[in-house]
């Protein structure tokens, strides 16, 4: 609440392109993957924001591959709609496009919107309201679901995996429709495909992340199927995320656990062989010896890798703070 | 962004900063602030920094009331969530303005009245003074015995002879804190890190220990595995930060020795083989596996060397502490 009012005061002197008198909102639309006609998308969401009384600006960001999609927007820009279109220099992920665009946003609250319609336009003001009520990041959860059974199964399997590996409490991480204070998006890293998991990373960094139920857009009723590569990429993303969330500061705990398990398995095999050798059974024709050795060697390699990780973490530690401050310095700030 | 700078609330120049991480200590904060004030008010200009580590109870409210009572001396820093004691301590160090920093627990089991003795000891020319708790008032089986064992292990492995690593009551010189950064769960090994990373001179003095009056202990037995891993890291980082290749070469040589043993066994078994029998490849294969491990470790050592050189040659990396004569 405090942030919203402060920022609004600060912005009063600036010129605002859109009509309306309410709080000011920047909407970023990264145009990648399966974009829909953007003019229709703009009118649909802009109308809802207008109705809710918000002033707004739309930023469409795209990379060279999808540049053609944004060309129809030129007519709207000419007609004076609050739209800006950016193209980055090289093929980029959604996260990279957002990171590039966030510096161009002028409003204190930023909404990210995929270039295809996932939630109804009426849901966006709900998200913004939650941010102005004090949340750092409001994440839309499409509910109730209207898409096909197959898609719902995919979604719940994905989230079960995510919950298991990262203890996530977000129930629709893939939605991509989010509203946040601008500082939050500027500070939380979004590199690569991690933009998808932004709420989890923000939670780790101590931001207040809230989930808001919004109606799913009817356009999503049709069944969506992806190539096997997409599913594999998601799986790898989740594994990478789980590692980074839990072990960024202590890689040896991860590698050491696996490594000592492997060493333990290897040495138990070798111990059994050793005892049997003492009982007179020759070693030279025991292929099991190789298995024991293999486990031992792998275990040592894992632990060595963990040590490399620790050295890197230690070397970087002078540069970062292992915490984030909510407030401080002012006596009676919390009273 | 809504943090006020230190100058806003502290007008005079602070010499001693007392930092206290708080996690769910709403009941003790008031008494703690009074006790610290009583202990510090005789000495030079001081500040007390309360670090609320994402408490779920009214700690922040109680701490804010204390701040309001003594706005010239007490400050509250609230972390965004519960980060753990190490991060809370580091936050306190980063906020502290004094040339000397004192840390203690927020549960009043440490006695702030011991702080002047700590400071006096520091004045004798030490960089770090650590309290050790005499007549500990904790449960024998779950707290004191494990702590005794842990201290022996830590002493043994790090080579730093500290009686009581678990005691939070410590006094540091700023020059030392500028060379040490805590992360993960490293607060348990501050003396070892201080000695290893900066060559700190460390002294110990006995301090009082009170039974817990409010709330419950936040530590238990469950952390042994994690502590052991951290200990290994402290040891490694300390001994091999400057020359990781040496560490990995030792591993590579051991692997090579194992390879030699199996190679010899393989040679013997091949020589002893009679005509018409199949050749058994188990020993030569094991030997090759260890040769592989040896090469792998050597290359990993080179990578580590690369990382260390790259980082430590940057400007702004501080060398070890310089010591004058102890007066």
C-alpha cells in the first residue's frame, strides 16, 4: 500500500499517454512462441484496464523471428494508443525479453502478459489490485479450468513434480500472467527459462508472492500438445531449479550426499569381496570388483565436483548479501 | 529502498555496535535491550542493532517499541523472510557502524554484562574474542554432550583451538569482518574462518550462561550431517583456497597409487597364467579406471586453479590482517 501511494505521488508530474485517472500500469507482452493477432489482444485487455479506471501503457517486445507479428501495431501507435514496440537484436527467451523491457517501463506496477490469451481480460485488474494492497508479486491461477482433460492432466502432473522437488505452493506456475511492483521484476533474476519460475525465485528472495484465481480465457479450450523436446526441456528446467533453490550456497551438500552414497555402495561391495578373498576365493575372476571400483570412482568424482562448487561459491561470496532487508534503520518503523 | 541511512538515527559517531539476531523472541526483546543498555552505557558511544530474522510472532513490534524508547542507540533491521542465523548475523555486520562489533544471542542466555570484559580483552590486541560458557545451563543429553563432541571434532579438523564454538557472544574488530563473509550455515565456524581466511588473533574468555527464560531452543540434534559437510568445506576452503591444484593433485596421486597396485596385480596374474586359460581382465580394468580418476582429478584441479586465479587477482580482494606487537 505504502509503495503504491509513494510511487503515484512521484509520477504525478510526468506525462501520461493514456486516458484515465487511476493508478498507472505498464503491461509487457513478450511476443514469442505461438502469438495471436496482437491488435485484437491489445483491444481486449486495454478495454478491461480502461473500464477499471487504470492509466496504462503497453510494451510489446519481440525478437527478429517474430518481428512481423508486431507490424500491425504500427497503425495503433499512429492512432495515438499508448503502445511501444521493441525488437531485441537476437533470438531470445521470454525472460530475456522481459528483462530488456523492464527498464523501459514507466509505471510503478508492471503486468506481464503472454502473447496469447490465457486469462480473461477482467482478471488483470484483480491482479493489479492485489499488488496495490501490498503484495510484491501477484500470480494468476487459471481457475476454474476450462481446457481439455489432456491439458489438465499435463498441468497437474507438472505441478505435482514441482511441488515434490521445490515445495512450491504456486498452483499454476506456467500461466505467465503476473502483476508486480516494478522493482521486484527488476531485481529477481529471470535469465533463460527461469522466467517461468519467477514466483518461486521471488519467494526464495523473501518477496511476498500471492496467488489470485482468475477466469481462464475461452480461447484455451482447445487441446494443446507440444513436441517431446518441450516436455524434456520443462523437466530439465525443474531439476535445475530445484538444485538452484536449495543448494546455491552449499553445493557440497548435494554432491556430497550423492557422492558418499556411491562411495558407501562401492566400499560395501569391495568389503564383501575382500572377506570372500580371505576365505580363499580368488579375486581375479570377480567382475563384481569392477562394479565396486566404479561406484567408488564415481563417488570420489561427485565429491570433487562438489568441492569445485564450494570453491566457486566461496570466491563469489564477497560480492553478495545472503539476505534481503525488508525495512530497517528507522526507529518505530514497524509500530 | 525504504531503508533510512544510519546517519538519520545515529547522530554521534558509534564505536561499538552490538548486533543481536532475533527469531521469535518477542518476550525477551524488552529485557534484552535494557540489559545491553545497562552494560554499555558506561563505555564509549554504542549502538544496538536488532536483526529480526523473519519472526512469525510479535518480535518486530516489541523491537520497534524498544527502538522508540532509545532512538539514539537502538535500531531494528527486518529481513524479508527467515534466512537463518548466519544470514542474520551477516546482515548485522553489514549494518554495524562501529569499529568494534559484538554479537550475541537474542534469548538472554548470554549475559550482556559480559560485554565490557570482551571489549577489554579485544583491546589487548586481538582481532576476535570468543566467549566460552562456564556452567552451561542446557540439557545434558541433547545439547551439552553433542556440543562437546562437536567442539572436539571442529578443533581437530580445523586446528583452531576454541573451547566453545556454539557460544554466540563474540567481539570482532571491523578489519576482521571486512575479510570474512558468512553464508550458508557458517556462523558455527567463525573462529576457524577468521583464523583461516584472515589470520586473526583469537582470544577466549569465560562468560556467564543463563537458563532459557522464555520460548524454546531453536536448535536440536538434527543438523549433524549438514554440520559435517560445512566443516569439510571450511577446512578445504581454508587450506586450499590459494592453491586448489595441490589438493586435487593429492587425490590424483592416491588414485594413481591405486592404479599401480591393480596394475601390478594384473601383471602378476597375467604372468602366472598358464597356456590355454582365458586372460582375466578384472585387474587391468580396475587399474585403468583409477588412471581415469587420476587424470580427471588433475584436470578438475586445473579448473579450480583457473577459478581461483581469476577471482583472487581482482582488485579489492583484501589480504590477511596485519598485526603489530601485542602491547
